[in-house]
C-alpha cells in the first residue's frame, strides 16, 4: 500500500490524518494527488466511497500554503447540503495544523453566520450552487481570487439541473486557475463542461482490474416483495447477525417518515433525513447516526451523497431506484473505505421493468428477483437472521389501546323526541313558555295582514281618484 507520506504530502497534514488512523492512500488518491499538487487539472472518476474528498482536498490545502492571505482562495462546489457538511468536516480536518479557515455555504441555514465567517477572512469555501450564487450576487462572496476550484459529484449536479449555475460560478472565478472535477460517472454533458472550463485535464479512472461496474466488496441481494410485508421483512433484517449501521432508502419523503415511525414503534433506534425536515433537524439526525446514537437511518435520494459513514454494513432499498446510477450511489453508502457491505433491494411487482433495465446495465445476472416474504427460509439464510426472529424487538413497548373519550359534561342530556310542536298547540306543561312565544308571533301576523289590506285599499282609492280627475 502507498502511504500519504510517499505522495509528498506535508507533515502537518500527515499528522492530522494519522490522528484519525488514516495512513494509506486509496487508488484514486494515489493517482490524483501527485498530479494535482503541481497544478495539473484533473478529472477524477471513481466509485463512490473510495476517498475522492481527500483526493482533491489535500492538493487544495497544500497548494494554498501554511499561512494563506485572508479571503476566498479555494472554492469547492457540491450538489447537496449533506455533502457540503461532509466535505467541510474533511477539509476542516486537513487544515487543523494551519492558519486556514474553512466555511460551509448552503441553504436552509441563516445567512448571518456564514457571512460573518466570510468577512472574517475564510480561505476555503465549500458550498452548494444556489447559496453561492445568492451571496455572490449580493457582493458578499468574492470569488475573483479563487484560484483553486473543485466540482465534486458533478454527475449529481447534472441530475439536479445545476449546470447553468455552475457556468455562472465559473464566470466569477479567475480565468487562470487550478480546476479539479470528481464524479462517479461521466455522462456527456459533464465531459463537455470539462472541455469548456478546464485546461488540458488528465482523466483518471481509479478502477481495480477485478471489479465490474459495482464494487466487489458489496454483496447485492434482490427480492421481489409485497408492499404490505416490507416493513416486517426490514424489521427482521435489522436483527441479522453482524448488522451494524443501516441506511434505508425510500422514494418519497412521506414514505420515509412513515417508516421511521413504524420502526420506532417496533423498538428500533431509527432516524430520518428527508426534505420535509428543517436543515437543523437533518443535521441532528445525521450527527446522531454518525455518533452511533441511532443505528438506522431512513433517507431519500437527495441525502444519499452526504452519507459518508465508514461502518455502514447494510443498505436497504425500500423501493427500487429509477436508474442504475441512483442504484450505485445508494449501494455506495456501504462497503466504504475498503470494508464489506450488503445491499438489499425490494422490487414491487409493478417495478419489474425498472429492475430489468438496472440488471442489464450493471450486469448483475439476476433478471428474475426471488419472490420473498418475511417467513421465507432463504431470507434467513441469505442474511444470517437467527431462527424464530420476529419483526418486533422483545423489549419494545406495545401501543396501548386508546381509552374512550370522556363526556365533556357530566350532566345527562335531555332525551330527544320526534314529536313536532306547533306554536298554537302547546304540549302539556309548556303552556306558559309556548304562549309567551306564540303571542308576539300572532300579533305580527295580524299586523302584516292589516298592512296588506291597507295597501290594497289605498291603491284602489288612489286609482279611483285618478279616474275621477281624468273625467
């Protein structure tokens, strides 16, 4: 294995990495760092979870020097908020022994704190396109001296429609700069973007010869499951032997929250990250998952790129992703940093056509997923689930039945009768009240009759008077 010291990395950065137990470099780091340190533009292509962040982060920090001048000198653009937080933490680790300040700029957080850090002279900015353009448009973010530019997860930016924003950002940075572009896949528009904004880039593919399109250290299991049985199947998988932190992906925000509530009721320590949560709540949930306070995280695809946790052992696709790229990024949350992992995918009957396309694109060789229920013997053997396991942890409290609502008043209600009462025929015992109510009504009716007779009579006499006058 090649160490970071062999790649010419400065001692203070080596010390910061060693403090976290990081000594050896992964293939993408081994190939990109020696070329990027002198200033060569790089296109780095590697599967997710293979260490791309340090692959571009170490050259950025080292090229800025130990004591950079105040002001933005490096810009790292990422597609999602969760990934911005993750990259910020890694860059903050690399700069521990230097007078270099890092700031994360992304939406969902108050402007004031981010602006204060920029005004204090932060040299490295990690941000999402929308907030970066917003602050630059308000002249609160000056990118005219950002000679180090990195685009991370460029293919995800394409999927989210950020390419026009990326072009705007490139117009605000210096023409002469050092640019790095990293991505797991390299579709045509990304290649065109690289040709337009990069100077003679070197394209590096860090794939091991024995690997196919997917990581060799991830075991892929595909089951055709009934939607009403999925929760029970998942609950039993979560009790498998050796199961560590687990990420479960759903298609919608509502499904994610429903599954969190269901698993929590079954006794599992589950959290969520989805778009209906505030940014603070999402960050708290992610921090609890990383710290081990919660060992199950339910997420939508928006959060997939920001989940960089080394000890995730299982990824479960509650619903099948729309394409093979999304599948790779979901599955890439496990098997990170050289570890092994298991990716379980549930395919609904109506989604078999989607699986056929993914299976063909990734060359799985599993065109027909096995029909699976929570009681299927192969489910227990495939995932090492102890015999007799049920979908509820024994110590989990069961929901108590709701007590019937108490009446708002203790006084008994009067019994209703279907007998109609007329005002002129009071019922026995109600004569006084009925007469009192009926008297004004009768007087009013008589007055109306007299009024009509007067109008009629007055009209007739008036008409007679007019006839007499004409005569």
